[in-house]
């Protein structure tokens, strides 16, 4: 079990992070400058927090109150930086063996196991410059795992790779993490990566944690306006409360129902949130309707993204692509429908 509760002050920035991780893959997700890598470096011992505590399997790695601060080499932490940091003059096998103590009786076996686990047997004699980006990433991961760490830290390990290789390797990382049952903390700003690979997601913003939860919860039940807007595509409409008890609101001379009773009073302005995939064209019984003018139709392969003008706002609708899909034309007036439970409300900033 990894427990992190730290604060680090830098000029114009303050990191405030607290989360726990068991034998799972936890993703730190957020925009650049959110404090994701700084949190990872604090766990690894590269950065010293100003205050707080970091504990791993009951052992204290850092504690500002007692003055404990174990050096990185004593933390049993495997760390893969964004650049991989491979030694160019060493072979793949030598890179993987680098962190294994010379007096480790099973050292050669551990290195051989890691090479096999990562599919590197056939390139074990090569230098890093002779490898593809994906192979270099595997070497860095094998080196981190060869020391038998209690926790694995991955700092945007796939950011330098092309899209297809990223998808393949993130599945590989997930497989290895489950096979070894090793606590893993993974940093990324890629939304698809964060949601597809994680057991839990920690959404960070400006040095603090906005929300911690499972991917399904983070996407469908965001707790703050930042999480709602940052995770996925979102329609945000400034609406006026018509009837709080029924959840009815007004927008652009039209009205619709939200998912439940509202805390705001009649006449107050709130934000109504709608995911594009929950909207569809046409009139459906028991659902809300809004009328709008089609502004753009963008074909994205597996889905088609359509933007409409509804009053003063732009509303995005995502339709799953299929060969007989009847696409609207730009300039047409269309009716879009959505169920009340698809709308959640937050206070307007």
C-alpha cells in the first residue's frame, strides 16, 4: 500500500497531493503544470516536499515531522522518466541489469526474466540507438522492474511514440501490472490513456487534486466544473431555473428537464452539462428537445461530430458512424433530443 500526503511550495505554485494506492494502477491525469510529475518525483525521492508524509507497505519513506527522508536507492521504487534515460554505451541486457545489486544471487535470472517478459531476448545485445522507440520504452520498463520494486512510477512513458504503438504498449503495461500485481502510479495528460488503463484516476489541476475515482465515475459523475470540462467533450449551457422541484430550466426561449430537483431557486442561473454522445436527432417520447441550426459536420471515423447553434451557444452532438447514417446538412434546422437523466447541473461561476 502506497500512501502519499505531501505539499511542495515553488515560486507561484503549490503542490498539495494526497492519495493511497493498493495493488492497482493509479493514473495522475491533468493539464501541463498540474503537478503530476512533481508528485511522482516526490514519491521517488528526487524532489523533497516541504511537509507531509509518504509511506510504502507501512514503512516511512518521507516524514517532515520526524525528519525521515530515505534516499531514492533505498525506497524500492522503480522509476521510468519521460526520456527513458537509457545508457547509450550499454547493451539492452546491461541497461536492464544496471540497478540490480552485484551481490544479488538471482541477479542474472531476474534480468533474463525481465528480458523475456518485455520481449527483448532477440535484441539483448543491441545498444539503445539500434532500437525503435517502443523497444526503448520496454528496456526502460524492464530496468525499473528488475530491481523488484514495491511500486512502479511511470512518467508519461508513451508520449514520444506514435498513436498505434501507444495503444499496443499501454495494453502491454496493463498486462504486466496485473501479472506482477505491482502498485503502479502512471502520469499522463492523454485522456484516452488515463481512462483506458487505470483502476483509479486522480485528476489534478494547478497543484491540487480535483477528484479521485474510477474512470467510469470520473467521466460520468464529475464533482467540479474543471473535471466536467477537462475530461471528455462537454456541452455547458448557462440556463435559468424555472421550477426547482421538477428540475426544469430555460435556455434560448426553450425549456427542458434536468436529472432531478435543483438546489438553486427560481430565476437563478446555473450550468447544465450534457455529453455529446447522449444527444440524438429527432423527437423521442419522454425526452427533452432543443431546436438548433447545423453549423458543421466533421467525420472522425468511428463517429461523426456535429455542431449546432442553439440560441447563443454551440452544442456538439456525436453520432456513431454506420454506412446508412443520414447526415444533416450545414445550415439545416434540426431537433435534438436527450433524456432528463443525461443532464446534470452545477452552480454557475
